[in-house]
C-alpha cells in the first residue's frame, strides 16, 4: 500500500485536494472513482449533461472534460517523476484548455468511454510502479512533488469536482 504523502512532497496549494482523500489504497480509490463517474454518466440524459447551474459555469460534460484534461496532465507528470525526470513540470491554465475544446459536443457515451480509457491507463501505470518510484521526487511549477503526491492530488481533485456535481448540480453522486 502506498502511504499518504508528507507535506514536503507537494505544494501547499494541493493540500486541499490531498486532505479530501480517505485513508486506504490510492489505486483502489481511483478505481472506485472510475465506477462512480461511470454510474453518474450512465444515469444522465444529454440535456442533464449539458446543464450549467449558473451563467459562466461549466456544464456537467465540461466538468468531466476538465477531469480528463487534469488526469492526462497529472499522469504525465507522475510518470516522468517516477522515472527520475528532474525537470520542472509547468502548470497549466484550466480555463484556456476549456475555452479551446468543445466537450459539450461529445455524446455521453463518447465522454464516458474516453474517461474510462484514460482512468484505466492511469491505473495500469500506477500498478506497475515500484516502491522506489512512488517515492521519487521532482518539481511541478517550481514546487516539490513526489509521484505518490500526484496520485493523491488526482484523486482529491476528482473528489472535489464530484462534490461540486453533487452539491451544485443536484446530481446523485455517491462519494
């Protein structure tokens, strides 16, 4: 089992996400979240998935699209750090990414498939990391980051957005 990262392994900004992750196996947590997202997307109509709870807020499809973008970026960082890459991995602007990609044109089936494949790829990578690789450290946006901290950030970031879908979109999300 991969232990929780220590505060020296990530930027203070990420504390809010890491603290959301319950105790337990991080890979099992990510698998559970994949099931939660699948169940959620399977329960929605296209109209519900295009819903925005307020002007200027993302639709449900865009929230899931943001989770996809984040997972791909974080997985890339995690892979490189776990394999010893000491380069600074730059941040990204979520709003720029969302402005330039039309997630609302995706069907629910396509969005669900893309999410499932992306998460499956992440999980397969994580299952094959050695203990030493989980503990490798690198730099993200000029801050320290360990491979394991990035996995916890991915899980916590998704928990945050699933809570938003539950609380602001009134969706039945079982966390």
